[in-house]
């Protein structure tokens, strides 16, 4: 705690400035403020007592942010990387289980609708009104699986005026991203909006051992369309309907052998658990895939869904209904980074969610809302590893169905006890059911060729049944206070978060044939988090703003996933770490010394570490095997750099009636860990910077623009994931990219 106090004091002294200013929620946003819906009702960002970042859609376009992984430099203590889908880490809190039975720790939402599958989240990123990132547990109003926080994408709603726009960018790696939008009113009460997006690029990997007819490109080849309709017959009644469809294609090959980034890797002999040697090779060497791809890898997925939001206001009371239904279909085939085997996946998913809220507002001292929520997801999948356990074998997991269901009720109220001083209290009860029916199997064929030609099926060996069912319940709550001063908002809160438990592969002893696991090995418990937070949103003058947050987390039952051979082959096993602690300070400032120049500064300190965690393993390096454990106490949580900072500047040069905008920004992170828990192998990413620059011409009234940009001028290959052993590979963030972008609207 002493380190936390020191970091807070040092950071405050180093930046002393301001951010948000006091104004009524009914006022229109001015001077860079923005309307947000973090509390499920509209409020100004400067008057919302939550640690959050909101980025408007025009700012996303101007910054060239076209996918969620690019949000990292705009949001404090956020890591958003591609693994098995998107893996979101906020303040060191994350989840590594992207399978159909796992849940993320950060809730990813589109228009307030929770998207359960990490693989479905990236294609929603176009025609956006704003992105809201809430840091810390949101266990009252958002509830389900939000121990880390919430990422909410708000798309642009139809408007009652004709309009259209198009934005396109093209860069190296044949990166093409284009969005076209048309907005059409159909009378005074209904309007329609159609938005279409194409997102393509080649692989960042270099094919160092080409194979005729096999290519690494394209890594992404996504096409999406969204149709929205808004019906508003009166000012008090509105109905928004949105339907979307995406075709997600490409080559999923995204990693290189671990030895291209590290040497002296300690694994297996896990007692040492020492750091490897980071090679720091030339980027073109490090990203060269030197192993021949035996067959063409591919991704061929579909995403589609509908949602509706009904709002009806009667006096000071507003009734909101938010409902959705989504379907996903995944077909993927990939080669292992070590070239030893291949994998194929086929799965179908559907999910539905229904939410009803009743909010009370008005000019009085009380603001309150109550609601109920229902969510259900059902999937059937088949995942196979080819030739892993010997020639002509397929080891895999046919599962159908896997079901997750959540029922919740919640309420939250804010009361102004004296002018400008408010207290908030909220509570939520959540009940989760999870179940699965399936098997772990080995299928035998008379031949499986390197070009993925499968011969005749011989027989199936069932290693174990994967049958499990369990329910979990929890009450989460929030208590807070905020005071609106002449400088801006000061706030403090205590809040809790909860992520449901689940089950591993297998079934409980005595519950059926091939059931060999005790209940304590089959099931894992929920993870919970209690967050203590205080902050401010100040504006000392129109030219000087500062936001600051200090926080402490008590993290219990942290769910961590490893690999084990308990099912006759490699299978993922999730267990609960005993405890973890997270302390941190976040500061960001905006300084505008003139109408033409704006300076952005941010400084973050984070101490996210295991408090108690000593996983056990079988030491196979001795005979007979010995049961040992590794003590993680005091080690940092993955992807949680101790220090990170951002410094950027924006300069506007008038040219006739238009203007040229110069923008430059450097983001830096200190060294952080990316430990491979499956093998207890310790990897890390050294301290690194990322510098982005752009120059943009904007026509009068922003009718059109064109720009040139370059990102990651240093060409640093920042490690986002690392592992060794059978599935050993390193994945990394974008190398240096550059290109042009342009847009027009009317």
C-alpha cells in the first residue's frame, strides 16, 4: 500500500491539471465532453462517477482505429489481443478460456447486448457512434462476467435526415478497410440506416518455407452489413431494430515458433521457473515462419443477429426493453506452429438475451432503476487434432450441447443528499446454470494425408465422457459517493464482480461410464472481485483538464486455464487461484495552449500480482514421478505492465477554408509477463514504445478528408502470447504499418 501511495503522490505532482467540468445532465455536451450510457441511462462523461474512457466515432476514424485491438493506446491499462478470439485484459484481469465452456472476464457488448463468444466480437467495429470502456467490476447494472470491466460498442442510430458517408483506408500488407453508409428517412416517424464494411489484410508472417498451393494470405477477409430502423412516433416512444450479418474468412495462422523470440527456455523442470533470453531478433527474421505449412489453413465463419430496443417514457418513468438473438457458425482449419499436426474445428452457436429496465428520473434528488435479465447460449462443436497421437489418428472433443444460462434481477439508486453531493447504492442477484454433454475421443482412419485427405473411418475410442451440470448464484453490489465541485467531479466507490464457475473435460465418478474425476477436479468455482476506487474529473480551465483514479482490488478464486493429459491427450483444465491483488493509479491530462495545439498526456502505474497461487504438477523428469508445486506468490499477472504512458500532440494548420491536421503520439509500456501456465514456462515482453503519426487534410465543414499515416514507427514486435511444448508459439502485435485513408460525407 505504501508503494501505491507513493505512486499516486508522484503522479499527481507530475501532471497537476484537469479534465471534466460540472454541468447538468440535461445540457448538451461541449468542449470535448460526450454523452455516455455507462449507468444504462444517458449522462455526460464528465459527470459519470465511474473510471471509464469514451471515444467518439469521428475520433476513431480520425485515429484510424478500425478494430478493437487498436484501442490499447486510447484506454488506460487495457490489453486487447487476438488469441482464440479477442482476449481482453483490463487492469491485469483477464480470461484465457475462449472455448465454448469458458467465459471472458470483460463483458464485450454491442448496443448493450452481451456477445458471449470472443470469436464474434471483432466484426462489429464499423459505423460507430462511440466506444465506452468501463474499467473495474460492473456487477450491478451489467452483471454477467464483468469482473474486469465492460467494452460497449454503440453503433450509429438512424437519423431523420438524408445522409451518406464513405471511409476507406489502404496500407502495406494489402490492408483494405472500407465502410459505406446511407441514412434514409421514410417520413417524420421512421428512418433507416444501412452500413457495409470490408476488412482485409495479408498475414504479418513471412512464409520462409513455401509449399506449392499453400499460402498464408489473406489473414483477414471479412465482409459485414448492418441494417438499422428507428421508429419514433412520439418524443416519448421509440423502437430501434438492428440486424447484422458478417462473413468472416481468412487464414488463422498467426504465430511463429517460440525459439524465434526466446532461447534458454525453462519448462518441464519447473522448479527453476527462470526467465528465458529474449532474442530481440530483426523483425523480418522474427516474423518469418520457417516451417512448411503442409496444407492450406482457412477460416470460414458466419455471424448474424437481430436486436431490438424499446423505450417508453411516461412522466419521470422510462420503460426499456432490450432483446436479441444471435447465431454463429465456425469452420476453421489450422496447422500447428511446430508443423507436427493440424487441427480442425466446426461449431454452431446461438444465444438470446432479454432485459427489462424501469428507470425513475426527473428534477428531484432521486434517480433509480430496477430490472431483470435473461441470457441463454447453446452450442454444438467438434474439435479435432489430426495425427497428434500417432499416424492416422484424430484426437478430439465432440460436444453437443453445451449450455449456459443466466437469470438476474438488479436495482440501483442515486440520491442527492445535499446540493451536488450524491450517494449511490446498487445490488444484483445472479443465477447461472452451465451444462455439457460430449466426449473425448480418438478416431482411427486407414489414412490421413498431409493435404488433409482423410481415408476410411475404422473405429472410435472413447477416452471419457464429458458430461457435467452445475448451478452458481451470487449477490453483487455497489456503493458510491460523488461530489460535484467547482473544479469538477470527485467520486469514490466499493463494488463487487462475479464470474460464474464451470467444469473441465470429464465427468464425475459414479455418474456414468468412463467417469473418473472427483467433483473437486471436474468443477471450478466462481471468481469474485472487490474493488475500492476513488477518482476525480477536473477542469481547471478550458485549456487544462485532468482525470485521475486510484484503485485496489481483492481478487479471489481467479480462474486460470492450463493444459493437462488427464483425458488421454492434451485438454484444458481450469482451476481457481487462491488470491490476487491489484493496485493502481491512472492519470490522463489534456492541455490546449492555443486553438491550434492540443497535447494529450497519460500516466499509469499498475501492480497486479498473485497473492496465493501454488499449482501442482507431475514432475516427469524423475522416476518415479513426483508431485510438485510452483509458488506464484508475488509474481505479476499476465499482460500487466508496471508503468505505461502516452504522450501525443495534435496541431491544426488552417489552409483556406479547410485545414491540415498533424498528429503524433508515442505510447510506452514497461516489461510485462506472458507466462505459459500450461508448462510453467516464464516469458516476458521487454519495455517497448509505439509511435504513430498522421497528416490529414480536412475540407470545409469536414465534407471530405484524405490522410497519410504510419504506425509503430519503431517496428517493434510486441509479444501478445507465448507458449512452449506441443503447442508452442509466439504471437505478436502489429509490426510497422503505413498507408493512406480518405472519406467523404454529405
